[in-house]
């Protein structure tokens, strides 16, 4: 595969890191484009990696084009590359927040294979949860997106109408989980651990909880029941958190984020 990434901001950068770190992705070349390429200077020294500020050059040299620009920049970028896209050659994968396939196709045409995906920044360490949807032409190429993003975490093909919700759960969700880990870390410091120890305890416990659910395929409440005893410290802590609105606050936060993304 010849892969090009237009827009190497935080997410585009994370995707590039993930691609380079995985042996499962057989790429012949990786083109990276950005208006100011000074921050990408070290990348140009890597084998099979090319850096450019010219999006047209990237399109001509790539088969798979991952568009990772800001939503306000998307239309201009698509208009710029449209004349150089070839239906038989190119697949366009958009990771742009809030932009529907129909909006992209209205500029590029339905003859182009268009795939919409929403990874998160954990893609840089091969642990992204990436949701994928496509137009009719793109469905024939969706295995390409699954190959790329599947090597960088887990993928799920969904109906596009769920993509906004998936963005909140999976992409914004990284920030939500980071805040929960930070709160646990702060609590551990208050209970006597130094900051480094507190963070290690919090991070590993979070990882352990997620791994338990992933490997056992059990419900969270089943795992909670295993560590709560009558009149014990765990149930006392859980109940106090619920009295303070922990679950309600999380759900309200997700809904607020969802409402906001639908205004973008």
C-alpha cells in the first residue's frame, strides 16, 4: 500500500506513529503533508517516509489517502485534490470530526471510494477503538481500512448514523478516561502515595479492569460483585460516589458532548 496522510496534527501524527510501529501494515511508502513541515523534519530521514507541504503531490504518489484536517479545512482540501483523484486507484479515508460521507461525496462524487473512520489518539500505541463506515463504493474497500486500523487497535464497522455517538464514546472518551485516572491519582496522593506511585497504581488498575472485561466478556457488575463484601470498604466507596452523582455525571457528560458534536 502507498499511504498518504493529509494533515499531521495530533490525530494524523498518532496515525503515522501507529503505522510505522506495526509490522502488520505492509506499506511501500508513507507520505505526510502539512502546511508547515518544520515539525516533521525528522520524519523525512526515515525509510519509505516522505514529507511534503504539497497535497497534490501526496495524492499522485498514494493509493490510500487519509484526510486528518480540521473540519473547517476539509472542503478546501477536498476541492484541491479532487481533480487528481482516480476512481480506480484511490480510496479516501476521512477521520474528520462531524463530517458525513454525503458531504464528502458531494465534492468528490460517489464514484470515489469514501470511508469514514473515527480512531482515537491511542492509535499511536496500537490501542485505538476505531469505528468505520463507508459509501457503496467504499464498502468494497473497507477491508483496507480494517487492515490499517485493525493493526492499530480494534475496529468496528457501524452504520454512519452512529458515527457521532461513536466519536463521543471512543475519541472524546480518551479524555474522559484520562480525567477519571487523574482523579484516582489525586485521591491516591491524598491517601499517602507520592505522585509517581499514585499514577502507576491508577493506570495499572484501570488497565486491569479493562482487561478483565475484555478477556472474560463479563458484565461490569459481575466483576464489581467479586470485590464488594457486606459492609465492606468497596461498597461504601461505590455508594458514596453514586450519592455524589458519578454515573449520572458521566452520562450527562456524554450526552452534552453528543449534543455539541451535532452542532459542529
